[in-house]
């Protein structure tokens, strides 16, 4: 990922077994294409994801959720700690994301991702 001009690696995790496919964390906004490609590179059909687990409300963990749910619709079950719900749903500002930091992050993204 590249936010605010700094590159770093994030690690959304894919779990699958005979019961289905679960994505743990979703990456940052604008990463759907890369996430989907990596899932398919692992030999798993992106359309088979039926559950997302969000470990906490940081932007690099929840940022890709809107894109994933837009593509997969109501077929995705989202699991997260109850205390993180208002942050994930946008009712509260993210703890580590001030307005200034968010503006800086948005400026670093290409226009289509903003």
C-alpha cells in the first residue's frame, strides 16, 4: 500500500476450508483489484468469499470493506468486535485517523480512488 507517500506492506489473510472462505481484514480503500488478484493467485475464487473478519478499525484493516461489499453484496457476513462497530459504520471517526491525516491520505491517492 502507499498512503501519504509512504509504501508499506499489509497482510489481509485468507482462510478456507470445507465450510467456506473467510477474508481477515480488507486492506485500504482502492485495493480491491490487488486483493482480488492475490486471492485468485492462491487458487481461491473471489466470489466464494462469504465472510469477512475485521480485527480492528484501522483504515488498513477496514478500508477495503465498502468495495468488497459493493461487489459481493449481501452475500458477505462481516464479523467484528462490537466496540468497533461505530467506527466501521462511520458513526465515529477512526481513532488513529484525524481529519488532517485523512485529508493527507486522500491527497496521496489517485483521483479515482479518492
